[in-house]
C-alpha cells in the first residue's frame, strides 16, 4: 500500500475531510488530493504538517510504503551549463565596473582594521 492510500485511510478514520486537512495544514486542497491519489510524492514538509494536523507520526507510513518516496535525480545538460557560462560572461562584460567596485568595497570592509593600523603606523613613523 502506498503512502497516499495509507494517508486517506487515516484521514477518513479520524473523520477529517480533505478540505479540513487542507485548512489545518496550510497545504492546498489540490495538493492533498494529489498526495492521496499518489500522483505526487509528498515533500518532507508536507509529511510533517500533515502528521501534526492528524496528531500522528507519519514516518512509519513512509517507511512501510512499497516505493521509495524520497528518491531524486539530478541531471545537468551540457547545453544548460554552456548557456549559464555564456550568461555569466555577458553579465561580467556589461557590468565589470560595478563588479570591480563591489569587490573593492568588500575587500576594504573586510580588511578595514589592518588597513587602518597600517596607515596609522605609517603616519606615526614619519
């Protein structure tokens, strides 16, 4: 039995409607419906707020679920990376003066005490 089916059984056994659960959790009604119909895998936040609303620990539901509810894949396309690099080059090309000033200000602020003490020492040594 999948997470959504277990959630639906629990919700109905506690006499909650989907709308009431939605209002109590802050999740949209459509999100509750999609979770119960196993159209989406709930986020950890959704599991947490639903568990709090139903005053139940839903971690056991997640563990007993036949599928792995929190698997994900990360795919980065080379064309996307090339576009990102191209966009960064354009940004730097068009705004290099502003970037230089911001970098200089950050450097000066982060090294203020050393710069000040060096200036004072130089001034006092003359």
